C-alpha cells in the first residue's frame, strides 16, 4: 500500500535559503512525508568522495580560477553554488 510514509523529499539546505528550506520541510511534515538531508539525497557522495579523492567533499575555491588557462563549467550553476562569485 501507498501512504504518506512512502513520500520522501529534499528541501534546499538552510544555508541556501531558510525560507525555501522551511517551506519544503514544513510541507513534507504536513503530509506525513520524510525530509531527506543533503547526504541522504546524494547517497553516493559520502563514501565515494574520500575513496576517490582522499578527503570528504572538498571543492576548489574560486581563487583557483585565476590559475587556470581554460575553464569548462559543465553542469554548473554558478549563481547558486558560488554566490559570492556570481557577480563576475
């Protein structure tokens, strides 16, 4: 059978927008669903990142862009993921 306990969702992390997080979490709570965390949603990230790169979810900082001669932004949403750098 299908019921509210079969509903799972993901809301943006609170650091992105507290209103977006609260509205998504509240909606799931009202319908009886389960709100997944960032690491629940991206379940392969915690074990795969240290095995591949040797550290947990490390990303280069934007200052590294100046050291490159060629940048490919493949599947990147710079205004959402690099908010301080989006105005460049």
